[in-house]
C-alpha cells in the first residue's frame, strides 16, 4: 500500500506510517489504507495483535495541513472518519510504538491503543486550538479522563508539546524505551500467544464503560471540527504553516 506499509509477522500485523519525507503526515489515502488494513485484521483470525509505528525520525506530523485546506473531511464517510471509527471499534489489541514527533492525531490515536511504548524524548502535541481547531478522536473525553481536567486543559488550551517522559508520567505511555518498535513487537508476540477469545472479550470489557460515550463525543467533535476547518482562525493558521515552509 502507498504510504502505509503492512507487514505480517506471525500473528502480529505491523502497520507503518511510511511517508518519512513529510514526517508521515497523514493524507486521505493513508487514512483509507489504515482503515482497510484494520478492517482486514479484524476479520482475519490469524491476526491477533496490531502494532502501529512511524518510518524515519517521527511517528507522525499529524493530518497533512495541505489536505486540511484542499480536501477537508466532509462527514462520516471521509477517510479520516472511517479510520477513527475502526480505531475506536477495533476488537483486538492495538500497540503503538512512538518516537520523534506525534502531532495531533499522532497523539490522539494513542488514547485508542491498548499499549503504548515511546522514547523518552518523543515529542507529543495536540495543537488543535493553535490551529483554530478543536480536539478530535474522542480526546476531549479520553484525555481528561486519563490525566485529569487541569492537565488536559493546560495541554489543549496552550497547544504545547510534551515529551515521552511526561506522557509516561500521565499514563498515556506504558514504558519508555530507546527502541519502542522492538518492545511493541516483543509484547505483541506475548499477547498473540494468549487465548484469542479471552483477549477480545477482555479488551471489550475494559472499554465497555466508556465506549458508547466516546462514540458520542467523537460525533460532536467532528461536527465542530468540520466547521472550524472553514473558519478564518484555521485558515490563517494554515497559511502561517505554508509561509514558514516557503521561507525554509
Ligand atoms: N502537513 C503537511 N506537511 C507536513 C506536516 C503536516 N502535518 N508535518 C510535516 N510536514 C512536512 C513539512 O512541511 C516538511 O516538508 P518540506 O520538506 O516539503 O518543507 C517536511 O514534512 C519535514 O518537516 P519539517 O517541518 O521540516 O520538520 P521539523 O522536524 O522541523 O518539524 C514538525 C516537524 C512535525 C514539528 C513540523 O513539521 C510541524 O509542525 N508540522 C505540522 C504539524 C501540525 O500542525 N499538524 C496538524 C495537527 S492537527
């Protein structure tokens, strides 16, 4: 697949965001490929666990900003919403391996993963407000639930970066390691060798208390996000990104 590499390692599927020259910034085609890969992993009895990582020196720079301007998501059928939907509903364990930048959806997708490994110096951020946008992927519910209201507010409202070390302290990350992918694959193999029905049922139980609530929040967020994308605040922020790029 184009900018998503998919590799089957025994009963583990490794999906790699593979657009390193653009910090793995996610395009509609990449969201579609991710959604397709997750849907096929869901239905494939031989796949027990999925690991997601990024190629090159980043996890992902987040949604491609040029695509935010040229092909903004329009509704539940848009590639990004299809990806978020299967990410939220994916029944098997998802493990993320994070290094370098994890911007926007690069951080919010971690809240849907079951285990997360990261380097201490990974740079996470959710600069939605700074871009004139609003949080997405259920993060306005999942993040404060994880870290408490005041920390979530501070991070969302200032748009500041936080390190892998800080993410570990926040319990967004299981463990810090210099090689998150190796660690993620090692743990994935352990989980893949557990009884598969117990794994699926246990994941469903762990999520059952908030699964429906997250779906509702995701819908509300996506409505506001779509409106925000068209706003002057967002368009000005995107133009600033382009100007910075053109100045080199
Ligand atoms: N959309 C489009 N292009 C992106 C991108 C994104 N989200 N993230 C990175 N890129 C591109 C850069 O424009 C650059 O392209 P170029 O070589 O054609 O100029 C290339 O990837 C390398 O990125 P660069 O900015 O040179 O790397 P850096 O290490 O200095 O900074 C980031 C990395 C991720 C901090 C920076 O690229 C950035 O802020 N990206 C935008 C993040 C963002 O706001 N995403 C949306 C979240 S909702």
